[in-house]
């Protein structure tokens, strides 16, 4: 009797599996009506890159004012960190090989304009390739690069009004020489 129950149980399992396989085979045999061969023109970005790219507009956001938003962070991580490193110090995996600039150096920060940084991102320079990014992303990358300057926070604190309402002189400002007229007028560093 036990053998008969076992045979019925095995037969019902085999029937269930066979029925499932048959249903699967017939269901997957239908070809979708909209299926056609792939063409390169299906992807407009190959012939017209960035034409339909979405511009990020989160105006008024505090993160945007500081240069931080998801698009900027992703652009930095994908395009910049391999050479400049995550903190812009030129210590990325490829940094030493391509002699990547240390973007956090105050001397470097003082020597370049925002327009020069943006032009370098767009057009490349030396071993740095050009990056075809939307203007808004490049503007935010420039703001992010400016935030890498360690003296930025010190300058902001020095420029803030004191409790009495008067502005304090920056810590790095020295008193004018006694003979100010004889002192040379230097421009740049």
C-alpha cells in the first residue's frame, strides 16, 4: 500500500512539472509585436551627444549654492577622482602618472580664475582630456574645486563681521610698512 501511495505522489509531481514546462514553452514562444533589430541610430547620443541631456535646476537649494548636488558629485567621481583624488590633491590612482595638479593648494587656487578652470574642463590641457559636460555641471564643478581650498574657510571667517558690527582685518594682513610710498606695488604672486 505504501508503494502505491509513493507511485501516485511521484506521478503527480511529474505531471505538475511537465504541465509547467509545457506552459512555459508555449508562453515564451510568442514574439513581441514591437521587436525589431537594433540600430546605432536608436541611441542619439552616438551622433549628437548631450543634445537631450537634462539640465539640473535646483535653484535656491543650499547644496547648489555650495556646489554640491548629485550630478556634480557623480561628475567629479567619474571624471576627476581617478587623477585628482577624492579631495583634489592629485593623489588619485592615475595622479602620479599624469602629474595631476593638487587642486587644494592655496597657491594654485589663487593663480587660476573660474573661467580658466571651466575652460580646462571643457577643452582639456596637457594630459588632461576634455570633458563634454553641460554648462551647469561645469559651473558646479568649478564651485566644488573652489571649495577644496583649505584657506577658504579661514577667509570666510575673517570676512564675517565681528560681534560689534565692524569688520576685522584678515589674520594674514600685515600692517603697512612705515614708508608705504617706498614699498613696491606687487601684483600677483
